[in-house]
C-alpha cells in the first residue's frame, strides 16, 4: 500500500512541478541540479566535483562502457557490479524478480550488442518511474481500463501498476501470435502496448479480419518506429500511434496529443552532440535529475536523433522528429577516390521506400565493405529497390557494390527490428 501512496505522491509532484515551471524550465532544472549535487557527494566517482559545486558542463561525458567499468564507484550505495550481476542473473534464471540488495532492486538490460547493462533502483525511484509512466504514457484516469502489454517476459516493475482501475495483461512476444489474437479478441484492450514489429504483425491479423479490437490508445515501445510503419499502423488502427523512448537510463521521451515525442526535460537535461555539419542529427547526452542510486550524469547515447523545430502542442520540451537508429548502424563505404563515406540509415530508408509505392516491408544489411543484403517484401519491387540503392551510392561516389538478395526479413522474432543495419561493424 505504501508503494501506491508513494506513486500517487510522485504523480502529483510531477504534475505540479511541470505546470508551475511551465515557462521557467531552466529554473526547475537548476533547482533539481542543486539538490542532485548533494546526492553526488555520496558517489566516490563524482564526490570531488560535487564538493566544489562544479557546473554540469565540466563533468565528464560518459558512455555505456565507462558507466559499467566504473559502476562500483558511480553508484551511491556501494553496490559492486559483481554482486549486482550475481543477483540480476539469478533473478532471470529463477524468474523471480523480487531479489533486492539492501532494499535496492537490480535489473538487467538486454543490450542487442551483447553488452548487458545493470541498473539499480530504490523503491522511491521505482515509484517515480511508475508515476511517470502513468502521467506521460498511459494517462491517469479513474475509468476502468485494460492494458494489453507485449513483453519478452513479465517483470515485477509492471505488476506494481495494477490497481482496481487498471488491469494489466501480459503477452509473451516469443509465443505464437495466433494464441495471442484469441486472447486479445476476448480481452478487448483499451490500451495496447507493443514494439512496432509486433504491432505490424497484429495489423496483418486486423487486415485478415482475424483480429477485431478497438483500443483507445496504442503505444509503440522498445524499437524505432519508422515513419512508413507509423503511417501504415495509423491507417489500419485508425488512430495516432503513440511512442515511448526509454532505455535502461529511464523514461526519456513520450508523445504528446499530436503524436510527437518530447524529451522529459522537467527532470532531464539534454545536451546535443551534433553529428553532421547541418546540425540535423545528434546524440543525446542525458543527465537525469531525479535518479539518485545510480546517477546518470552526461551519459551519451548512441541513438541518432533528429530534432523537430516546433510542435503544435506548444510544449517547451525539445521535440523529436524521428529516431533514426543507432550510430553502429551507419553504413560505411570507400569511394572510388579512396575516401571514407558514411551513409546514415535514413538516406537508404527513403531511397528504398521511394523506389516503388508498394514497398513497406524491407531490410538492408551491410555484410562487408562492398556487400549489402537486401530484402523486399514485395518481390516484384525488388529490382527497383536494388537499382535505387545502387544509384544512390553511386551519387555518393561509391561504386561496384554487390547487392545480394535475401528471401526473408533480417529479423529474429523477439529481437529488435532494425530495417537498416550494419553487421560489418567497422565503426
Ligand atoms: Zn507536442
């Protein structure tokens, strides 16, 4: 019960602060940074800087590898990585997600690149996260709602959201989709939460008239929602597809009523590391002003973000036009003059879908310096897509690329769908 009261308290606090500081975002960030500074005194890694009240921009920028390497001295509770991993792996194996170290929950993130992350959260931080999900994602309401949630596995973090007015039903994405459609038809969820690849599969059942549901809100999570997929899903489900941008590092952004993702800048400071001269793409460097057990200070993500200049909702929070993918998925070639050529995923995405209006399902993988593997769902349009990719690369000075035809989509069920992927990895 105490946990639910904590959630309610955090929810109110989020709402009041957001409203009160609506036009003075800097003030709110400043106030929260000063408070965080006191917590940083407990982190051996940050203590010296915190003692001197060092401004944020003089703190080191860290990435996931640094973050894990210095895990033991970054966290403020003296938890060692060894111990945390031990507890987290045991929990995964026993499917019992309640183990705690001195009241701190340990979670394991499933990084696709093999480098698993560990995260720590106190009960207060878990309440904060749940409150944020209620406020920014699900929406707070006293009406009874049924949420269909597609996950890899059930997690005790979500159980805590269940209450009289909110019923959570979990669907294991590794199980056969046909068993799910029957359950969904019966459940008639008011809210549907799933990754885009699952939503696309569900949409195909709606098209075949084997699935008939009419949720009032659909939320895409965990993977990049490509524009053409969003358009397709919007047409099938007849509504805006909402998104959540979240990772181990917390709930970073969620969509407004217009379907635009906005960073939660009431408790995050977002710095932008631009990746191109035009300043269109950036890596976000995040500082979470509310995380205290495992401080997130100037943590650079390798996601490629495009900024949106304005959103009709009027929010002061930075709007995201799209998340292009990750920096490891930038394709790399050599031009005929021997220069390195970097091709961002978005250029190839556009080239492929514009090659023929019938193309909406495709994957492109770089296997080697000069070998690409292309899959196009509509076989009749394959040649057009392959030709378009070739001529785009030629326009960038890259010649003699071999394009191999793939007969199946580059995607393993349960994994993230990445339509453009660099599997060669010389990054
Ligand atoms: Zn907006």
